[in-house]
C-alpha cells in the first residue's frame, strides 16, 4: 500500500518514512504543497499523511484539491492542537487528526484503522442485497457509494459509516459516545468535536436544507437518529 507523506520537516519526514517502510508500506514524500498536489495527481494512494504548515500551498488548500477528486483517507499531522484547528481540518475533509509531538506507533495504528475502514468492505462481486434506500438516497454498502436523486455524492469513509449506521437502524437513537466508538473504533474520551463536525459535514452533503435536516435528526440531550423520510 502506498502512502503520500506531506511534511516539510525533513527529520520528521525521514523518521516516519523509515518507520512505515519497515511496516511494508510504500512511502512517497513531498515537502511543499505544490509538489504534494502534483504527486497525488500522478499516482494512486491508500492514504495521505498531511502536515498543515507546509510551504507554498498550505495543507488546508492541498486537502481541498484532493477532495475535489478523491475520498482517499487523509490524516492531518500538525503542531496546532486547538479545537478550532481540529474542527477546521475535519470540517474540510480530513478523516483523522494527530497532533505533534506524536508516537510513530500511534500514527501506524491510525493509518491501519483508516485504510481498513476504507477497504475492508469492498468485495470483488457487487451484492445488490446491500443496496439501502431512504428518501431520495441510494446507499451501496458494497462499494461505499451514495446517490442522491441518481447523482453521486462523495462521502469520506467516516461520513459513510455514520450514514450507514443510522439507515440500518432507523428506530435507534445513537449517543455521540456510541457513534464515536463504532465509527472511529476507539474509546470515546468526551471530545464531541469529531462527531459534531462529521454530522454537520454529512448533513451539508445529503440534506436539501442542512439547517432543517430530514435525514439526520438531533434528539436533544441524547444524540442523533434517522428522520422519518419515506
């Protein structure tokens, strides 16, 4: 599996690259935004590790460019650890956010988790029994694709997992704890930002009016559930 590593600090880049190579990943490095975009468009990647503070085109702009054509998992690595920075990154399309300084073991675990979620449910032969329909949405859980009125909607893996979970359990109200534990496959530690941002971003893609959602309904004081859309 090939990873695009975008990091302008050469020491950090070399450390991550050497470690990931020992874990049998192929690693392509870029040290600025322009070369990162060029390398991404020239090849296929299983995941992108992206620093925000890079020369030229910054990491946020690089992520926007990637998201125009791809739902590849993106993990931000950044020294900025404020809630607003995390919210911005996740809101613009990142799947995960790791703050510096970090452990290479943690980075490896996050990489494997995001790649696994992005690939493990795609079989060789489509199974049309896994087509879910709700309102004007058609969800294919085999190919991780979503159509709205017949037009494809690009969702990240976590956005898709949230939508699939709600549609497959239409009567259930999920707490933020349950959503995070299930979709992130990690212990919930009270950080609501990740769930809130992904719900908001998902609503922006599937709802006719995100301020008056019909598919993902807030149950005040508890969490979220699927709306009564026919």
